[in-house]
C-alpha cells in the first residue's frame, strides 16, 4: 500500500512539473517538450526506484520483526524497538498528511 502511495505521489509530481514547464515556456514550443522527455527517461524511473528502495529500507525492521514473531524465534530488543518505532511513526505520518474538515 505504501509503495502504491509513493508511485501515485511521483506521478502527480511529474504531472505538476510538466504542466508548470509548459505554462512557463508557452504551449507549442517543441524544443522544451523534447528536453523534458529526454530528462524524463532518466529521472522518472530514478525517482520511482528511489522511493521503492527507501520504502523497503524503512520497512525492513518491521518485516524482520514480523518474520521472527511468525517463526516464534527470539527477537532482539533493538529490532523490536526499531520496528515498533517505525510502525508508530508511519501511522502519525499518514495521519498528518490527511486533511481534516472542521465543520
């Protein structure tokens, strides 16, 4: 679920930057569009893979903790503390990004 959110965020950012560049350099100029496409072939996949890599690194202690708990093996205090901390931080990060309507 977190990976899907990262992918959607990257796609939205790409769309916004493309729109702003097109508005800045007036529509119809093919040169800026070609330049954007050339850079896009490198930076777009790089941004997606960077987010996927960061997500896997962030979730690694959680996966280790859950795998050890499932196998009923002993869990070190360091891994347990880090996994609990990351799970709690993930909840508050998601909560803080949602908009609240005050009625």
